[in-house]
């Protein structure tokens, strides 16, 4: 008789655990979906930051190169003034 009752108890316990297991699965699924969204967002952000920095470094390198070719202080100021004008018109 005890052998017959054991499977009944197990089925009853698994029957009670079913809704909890489903809830746990849904919560886990939502957690991983949010995790994937976060990873995607961080990857896109990293790409944008890398693009911005590479562009900035290229511009800085170009600026330093042009400034070293200047022969006098007024030329340097004129070049910087032109750079500021360009910066204000593109923003």
C-alpha cells in the first residue's frame, strides 16, 4: 500500500509545483530577454563611441599637422578661428 501512495504524493506535489515552475520559467525568460537587450544596447553604444573617438583622433591629428605647418602665430590663430567657425556651422 505504501508503494501505491508514494507516486500519488509525488504527482500531487508536482501538480502543485506546476504553476510555480511556469512562473519561474517566465521570469527566467524575461530576465534573459532583458539581458540580451542590454548586451545589444551596450554593443551599439560601444560601436558609436569607437566611431566618435576614431573620428575625433583623426581630426585632432589633422589639426596638429596643419598647425605645425604654420609659420607664424597669426597663422595659427587664423587656423584656429577657421576651425571654430567650422565647428559652429556644423553643430
